[in-house]
C-alpha cells in the first residue's frame, strides 16, 4: 500500500485539473489549508500529474504529501465501466465520489 494512502470516508477529491492549476501558481498549500484532513486524490490522477511533471511541464514535488484514496474493488469495477473518453483519473474520482 502507498505510504500516503488515505482512508477518507468523505474525501475532497482533487482531479488533475485542480492539481495542475494550483501547482502552476505554486499554491498547493491553499488546497491543503482548506481541507487538511480530507483533500486527497487517486492513484490514476497522480499518475496523470506525474506524466506532466516528467515532461518538465509541472513542478514535480508540489503534491508530494497528498494522500491517495485507494479504490475498492467495487469502485474499480465501476471506474472501468465508465466511457473511455473520460481519462483514468476522472473515472477514478467519479467512482470514489459515487461509492463514498
């Protein structure tokens, strides 16, 4: 399990758009100050963000301490059933939002 994995029953889910926008203005701290115990994301969202960081487009360490929600089996199945035009990060956030 990821050391930053979170068990959050009512998470404030951050998708890649939110991560990217706040990282680009160097204000990830604002998000974490608003929701210090519930702000989190999913592994697929963080993977999307890390792709941008690896390309040099985003700060690599902006979300180093962001807790990650691990999808349940039911959430994973639901995420996979969503249309592929949605990205993996979007599908995972929708699955968690519906499931929790």
